[in-house]
């Protein structure tokens, strides 16, 4: 995949006027540009930086993995201030992550939340090793791995390793989405129509984001 560095101005639609559906479409369109090799680096005048220094109005919150190959701003062709990004290995939900998401919801009013997993996730692979082979990691890594295990309960133990991995990556995303939906705040915001939650998987070999 060959990328050409194209300098463009960012989408001028104010985040506060973006609906959840429009926010999702912006991510879909941005990823399509990324896959086509049209990296979107917005030119940012000084006055834009000055405005961003006063406040932020991201149109989406992205809970993604810390993997260096999956930078949300690039793969979605986003500009400065467009995305509120939370990254943790395995894109898992913990109390700290939940606190960051609550901040985005209550203070920034982002209309869209995306849980972004990816193919070949090392944290998910480690969780599969623990689940099926009893293999343990170093103490703090194992705490993170243990947090992923509940979401992998339906992964088929008899499947080939590559199928297990694909199942586990998607199952982990769906479990995190369900966990967010189960929170009182998530239910309230959804009932009011002020927020949408989506799960997605990034394909390392193609650069494409597949929404679940």
C-alpha cells in the first residue's frame, strides 16, 4: 500500500453539530482515503492552533490498542482535535479507561464511541495462551490479560489457531462494546439518542477498518 502525503484542510463541520451517524461516516470515509493511499494531513494555521488551545470538540472517542501499527488518527484520516483517543493493550475496558470515556461523554459530548481491535493483537494472543494452555505472563501483564478472558469464553477450543485468533479479536471487541452499553451512563446516553457505540477491527495487511 503506497501512501502519498497530501496536505488538505480538515473537515470544517463543528463537532457539536455532528450526529452519531455523521461521525461514523466521517470515520468510514477517512479510512477509505487511507486505504487508497491518500493520507490526509490537514494544514493547520496558527489561529486554528490558538482555538484548539482554548477547547476541544472531537467528534468521536476511539478506544484502541496500543499497538504501534494501529494509529487511529492516521487510519481514519483525522485532523487535529477530531478524535479523543484512548489506547491500551488489547483495547480493554478498565476503571481508568472507563474514567477517560466518561470524561469524553460528559465534558466533550462526543456523539460516537468506537472500540477498535486489530488483527494479530498480542494481548489477545496472550489471553488465548492463558485460556487454552495455562500460560502466564509477568504480573502486571497478566492483570491486563485476565481482564480480556471473560470476552473470550465463546472462542472455539477446537478451531485452528488462526481461526481462534480471528474469533478472539472480534469477540474481545464485542465484549467491550457490550460492557460499555451495560453501564448506566451508556444506557442513558443511548436512550436519549446522543451517542452511538460501534465495534471495529483493523486489518493489518490492508489498512482497512471493518465495522462489526
